[in-house]
């Protein structure tokens, strides 16, 4: 009698069922890990943007580009020198009405996440505040003036760019 080589149909089906069960368990875990990584990258980038804005504000103040108290808006691409930012866009509004203790408000978004008018003093808690893009209650402003209006809560406030010119 000759010995048959190969697998029976039942053995092949059993292997397919086991692989399907592994995939059902593994795929959501992998996708969850990817989403957490993207969110963490977004939060870390927000920290990088904040540091760049603080540095630029101090530089502008020391060079005399800005004239004391007011609201100053920094675009992350054009004003902060973060040219290779991928899909990130947004603004930092510096509330320097108290010149000795300015506050920073972040509006940042990419293809996946957004924060709108977020007080940078609470940056360590940002991870829990990041909204999935398009699901947040706040609408991302379309301009630097819009970001400033959102941060100040009024449309009558004068806002300035990092060179000290009024944003119209």
C-alpha cells in the first residue's frame, strides 16, 4: 500500500479557521496601537510647536518686533520655521495682555486629529483632549485672524503677526 502525501480537506479547513480566529483578535489590537501612536505623535508635535512659539515670541520681544501688550498670532508653517511639517497646520495665539506672563493658545490639526483654541498651560493633559478629526465640537478656524478671534472670544480684538503688523 502506498502512503499518501498531503493534507486532508478537514485539516486545511481547521488551519483556515484557526488563522481566521487569530486575525479577528490581532487586527483590532494592531489598529488600536497604530491609532494610539498617531495620537501620541500629534501630542508630541503640539509640544514642539509650543516650544517654537515661545522661542519666537521671546526673540520677537527682545528684538523689538512686537510692541508690548496684545495678541500675537504665529502660523506654524510660515512664522515658526516648521516647513517640513507634513500634514500639520495651525496657529499659536500668544495672549500677551499681561506682558510678564503671556499665555499660549494652540489650534493644530492634521488629517486625523485636531485641537482648537487649547490652552498650552495644560499641554500635559492634551492627549485626552485630542478629538478625532471632524468629530470635535469646535470648528478649525480658516485663518490666523479666525484663530485669534477664537482665542480671544471676540471679533473686535486687534491681533498682530510676529512682525508686529495688525492682522486684518
